[in-house]
């Protein structure tokens, strides 16, 4: 019988510490990189790690006989966030960064803090889960603080549109295959934010408002930085 991951147990806390430490180290290396050489190498390595991990996920479910097409598609929001992060790492695409940034902080971070996972360390599925989710979060921090990418006001419009595109796509797949991508058919088995948003289907409607609010929150640091920079510019210009 598989032992489920213990929420904020020793293995979970260790993983969270590794994510934070890795983010700090990679940002420092990127900031100290002359000509961005280290930054490019880090970006390639991070994207390679995420891609190889996805291969390991499919190899694992195939070997263990757990491959089930309805549940094996990359249709969770965290999957889309990881794909966007890979594209942003390799090609510095602004839209890909925006999707990774907002989806990662709004969804992947939640999944990392409250994992819907039936396996604890050292099970391979524990490792692939946290490499995927933790690697995406590290990539977001690296892109933002190390590569100095950032969202803009129109990013809020684009992310809201793409979030509804995801909901439509996930809902269609759920309807056709009987899966539960986006947790649109039922809530996760483990405790999560969805437990406080009412019963199905009302929690789905609540998610729209929470998503928009979270996007505004995650954009706030850049909004404040722009205000401070603008105020400093006007102050210098008036001298």
C-alpha cells in the first residue's frame, strides 16, 4: 500500500527548502554572469530538466501499468504552466513568460504547497511531481529575477483570456474522456483552496474571481515599481 505524502511533513518541507535554495542560487549566478553566458546555460539546463522529467513521468506510468489515456494527457494547468516556462526559458517569449508567471504562481505554487499526491519520498512519482512543479517555480523566479523578464498591464488581459481558453479546453477533454483536468468535475482528494469555495459547480465560478484577484496581486510589485520609477523620473526632470 502506498504511503501518501504528509502535508508539510519532513519530505515535503525538504522539497520546499530545495526549491527556495535553488531559486536563490540560480538568480545569483545569473546576476553575476558576464554577458549572460551562465544565464543561457541555466535556462537550457532548466528546460532540459523539465522535459526529461516529463519523459520520466510517462515512462513510470507505462512501466507500472498505470497508463490511462484520460488521465495521462498534459492537460492540468500545471502542465501548461511548465510548457510555457520551457518556451520562455529557451526563446524568451513574452507571452510564454506571462503564462508561466501567472499560472505558476496562481496554480503550480498552490499544488506545490498542498500536493494532491498519493506517494511520499522516495517513490519516483514523488520525485517527478516535485521536479515538475518545483522546477516550474524555480524557472519563474529565475526568469523574473535572473533574466529580468516581467509582466505589463496588457499581460493581465492576455492571461485572463488564456485562462478561459484553458478552462474551455480542459472542460472539453473532461466531458469527452471523463477526466478531471482543472479539477472541473470534482475537488482534489487532499485539502486545498477549493475546499473553501463551495460545492460543485459553484467553486468553478468562484475560481474566476479568485484567479483575476490573484493575477492583480502578482502584478502589484511591478505596478508599484513602475510608480516609484515614474515618480523618480518626474522628480529628476523638475530639477
